[in-house]
């Protein structure tokens, strides 16, 4: 999967047709005044690729007690 491109909302509006074609292979963060206001992605792209991107951010097995201890340590 390609990297997420960031484009201003005005560019997105002016070249909507171009981004309609590109969204099949690439995701886009849409910005307004430098802040991300949305993400445009294709619902038909391989969902497993998205899961693999998130794999490092979630635990394979949930240990509620360990999670509680970790959250308490952040306070």
C-alpha cells in the first residue's frame, strides 16, 4: 500500500476527478488550514493491509490487569 498523501481541501475540490481515480491505490488526508479534517480511502482495497499497519499498536492477547497497571503508570 502506498503512503498516505496530504492535500489541501481546495486542491481536492478542484481536482476531484483525479483523486477519484487515485483513491483506488492511495489514501488521502484532506486538510483545511493545515489541520487534517478527513481521510479519503477506498472501501474495496485489501483490508488485511490496513490490519497489518495497525498490528504494532494493538496487543494480540488482551490482559486486562496488565492494561490497568500500564494506564495507572501513565497518570
